[in-house]
C-alpha cells in the first residue's frame, strides 16, 4: 500500500463491480497491460466491495489476477468488505494483501495517484 516514503505516484485500479466482464475486459486487462507495456511504473489493483465476493468464487478471474501479479501489479483487498462477504481468508490465500483500505484510498487521492474505477 502507499506510504509516506513512497516515491512517485502511480495508478490505482479500483475494482468495485460485481460484473466479471467489466473486470476481465477493463480492470484486469488495463492493470496488467499498464505494467507489461510500461504505461505506469507503479500499478495497484484494489479489490473493494462486491468485487471481493466475485473474485473469491471465480477461478477464471483468480487466474487473471495472478497474471496481473506476475506482471508486477500489486493487489490489495479491503478487509472490511472481504469480511462482510466472508472471503478474507480466500483472498489472502490467493496472495492478495487484505487490509483496511479507507485511509490508504485517502492517501492515494491526496498524494496524486491516478484512480480508475470499474
């Protein structure tokens, strides 16, 4: 997550949609290509709200998130959301950092990160 010692801001892809097509064809595709093609040096994918529930139950989306991670995208999930859906452990098992993200989102916005929401 972003800290006060972080260098230049990057891109946060805020994935909130329950729609798997929006995830596949926008959030995950753009996040992965942003790293692979060098469009952004730092890319964070933030799984928030209903997307946490969708991701925990969809092996195809899990594979695409793993591809994003392999490309250098840092993936985080909102702990409060994941706990509400009962999927915090499942997401952590996918190598996703699960933590409370309200303050982190505020820092992203205040520190000049670009935020793309799906």
